[in-house]
C-alpha cells in the first residue's frame, strides 16, 4: 500500500512503531492478557523471552505502565529502514527503495532468521515459501442497498456474508419494524443465520483449485429465495446452506454433502421452550459459556483513515495472538489463521487446507459509497461477530438515522447459530448453538418475552459489540465525522 499509493518513506511510517518497540508504558489490557496466557507463552522460547518480563514471579507478565521493550522487533524494523536507505543512496526511486526493504524481509537475512526460528519450533515455513509470496491486489465485492454501494473483501474473508444479509434484508421494511423491536431482531437474526450458513459451506480462497459460487451467492434473486424461507413467527433451528448455482447458470456439484451436514448441527436448544429471564435476575446476565464466547469474540485490530485529498482506508490487520509464537530473533509473531481451515469437504469443500492456499479469515473491513463518493468507512474487532456488528452499525445509520457515533455505541444482538472460525479442539467446540442469542442487558421485558416465545434462548451482557470504529463523509458540509464505541481501547484522532 505504501509503495503503490503512499507518499512517505518507509522510515517515516515505521518511526512510531520503532519508538514503541524501543520501549513504551504497556497498557493494562495487553499486560493482563499476557498474564492470563502465560502458560501458552512459556511453550515458545522466543515468546517467553519477550513477553514474560518477570520469569518465575507470581506475575510473570509486565505490570500495567511498565516500560515494555521489544529489542528483536526493533532490530528487524531497523534492518528494513536500512535497506530502504541504502537503495535511496544508490539512486533508486522511492517505490524501489521500499521494495528493497520488502525483499530483505521476504528473501534476505530477516527471512533466513524467520525460517530458522519457525522450523526450530516445529514450523513448516521455508525460504521458498516466503520468497514466492505475492500481494494480491483485487477488486472488492459489492452490492447496492437502497442506493448505497457497500464494498467488502472477497470470499477468502467472511465479508460477503454482510453483503448477502443486506440483500436478504432489502426484502423487508426494517424501518417500520423499529430499532431492536422483537420483529426486527428476529428478522435480523434469521438473515444472518442464512448468510452464515452459506459462509460456512461456500466461502474459501478464490485462487485455489475450486472457485466459490460467489456470483450466485450475491444474486438479488437468490436473496429473495432465501428471504422467502424465513418464518416470521419462529426461529429456524437447522438453517442449512442454500443452492446458489442456478443463479449463476450452473449445477451444484456439492449437493451430496448438504444432507450430511444436517447431522452435524446441534439443535438441542430448540427441543426446549424458550427461556425468559426478568431483568432483576442478575445471574441471567452471565448466561454465557466463557470459553465459547472467547472463541466467538476473538479480537482483531481495526483502522479507519481518511484525508483532505479524498483518500480513504479501511483495514483490519490481525494475527499473532496466543499462543503467540515468535519466529526466532525477528520479534515477529506468526499467524494462527490456519486454524480456520477445515479438514473435511463436508464442512466446506472450498476451505480444505492445501499447500499455497489462504484460510478463510474473519477479518472484514468495510466501505460504502453513495453517488460514487465515500459515504462510510467502518470496521470492528471480534472474530465471528464482526459482520454481525457491522451489519447492525450500517443499518443504524441508513435505516434508523443514527449518527456515526450513536451507531458505534448502539446495543447490538449476537447470533451463536453459526460455525465458529477460531479456537476449540474438536468439531463440537465450533458447532452452532441453535436459537442462542445475546442481548443487551437493557433489553425490555416485553422484547425478552416475545423472543422467548419465538424459540430463542436468551443471554445478556452489558457489551454486545466489539469496538467499532467508523468515519462518515458529510458531503453536504464537506466534513468528516468520526465514531468510536466505548467497547474497548478504541478512539478517534483528528488533525
């Protein structure tokens, strides 16, 4: 991005990161996360040396406010800056100099230490793997929702799920239902379930041997068919993938797998009546499986940026979380995204692990244009809940007239009727929880009763969304509106 579209040097852009690698007062959230995960971190020698600054002590992680230093990471960043500087001295262009730093990372001494450290710890990455990796610059997918073009990354992410849900919801009068009314929540939940069912079976790397049927999945006619399947009175406990192939003039080669999938879905919650819990029952607010929701809410980072010249960026970079295995003396944590692959084509024929293939990821930045001009840039942290939160954020703005700040703070719902993308050690750990819905603990009793009567099992929390960050482009006044929720360490900066 910097080489192709930026104006600054790599040295300028990396300077703040280098200053922090040299030492910064670590925040409590990160420090406490390290302490909670220290049993994992101890397994990896290079990670242990970086993160456990008080080995053998009752608290081995840094204290909040302690100066946290990452010397190896600083050295790696310095090597990249040095490669750029050497190229510039040799008369290379700005872009060529940045690519010299890129080559040192993927082909030079940084790559050699990365591979050595990874393989020492049981990894499989080779020098050839790093040297042959290429950035893929691709056109995003998009649909039009009531005159607004919404853009997401391709189907190697979960992003198109939001586009599918918008196509389905376009067939309902959401505004007339009212924000977070029982009928709105029910319709939203059902649309998300249908979209997640397709995500879980059809999404995968479009550059692999098999090509996901994305044209059919994003067809408005297919969405009308899926919308017609929604029961307006009851939750459907066993939502399965649809058949998008006829909507792109094809025949589904995977029909034999769809019947088998029925046996994998847990519908036990739907064999019982819905459970209503009054607001005064404080215990009910904790009706969540902490391990399950940790997998559901696994964090990300998000950055939305825009400038006076009209450039807009929406990114959700993420990886290297616990067990946080650092590759040798590079200071670079390796990604755990391979856990999102499946091993059985019955689960998803497009996302079976294979050499040179990308796993389907949860990362899902978003952008919307209106009249061919930027309208919204928005993203969120939170694993499988990301597009659930972003869908509701978008509808809050477009259907219910909220400001961008109100929309980031608004109470959401979370569906658990989906296959989890991360965590767990067995298929059952990721299986859908049919009818399970998380509501804000401010939800009125009348809404709770109505949803329970529809077959939902209710749980509650003060926080029902990851940290949403967004920018609204006010074309009337030619100004930018920033929005950041109060759900994490998120904030906005203007200058």
